[in-house]
């Protein structure tokens, strides 16, 4: 049950991560996004229609070749114990954590 709920979060952080890569290709920087964001028109990601993962945030660090980002999407309602994250950078592929290690 938890895995099926986390899939929505995985899709969300995957979309944000892909949009971050396009943003970096265009502007040379990743875009920080405050936690609790449900729609970012600049990246073209809208989570308002989701059932369990309705918000996300992005922290960025480093510059140039060391630039990286972390996308965080906390679950709500029946998925409130799940937080899905994606970590990516200029020199390494995006890694997604489904947030199921503590899910019962």
C-alpha cells in the first residue's frame, strides 16, 4: 500500500528533477524553491491535482561543477509518513529515495 502511494511522490520529484536539469542547461544554475510550493510556473511543475503529494521544495548548493539540488515532497493524508526525495547534480545522475524505510 505504501509503495503505491509513494509512486505519486516519485513522479512528482522526478518531474521537478528533470525540470531542474533543463533549467540548469538554459541558465547555468539550479532553481531553489521554498518548501510547501504546489505550483512552480517557471519549472512547469504543478502538484495541485495530486492526491497524496501536493507540495514540494528544492534546496540548492554549490556552483559550477559542484552544483547540486535536493527535491523534497512530503506526503499528506494516508501518505503522511512518507517523504520522497531526489538528489541530483551537475556531475552525477539523479537519485530518488521513495521514503519507505520507516513505512509500516
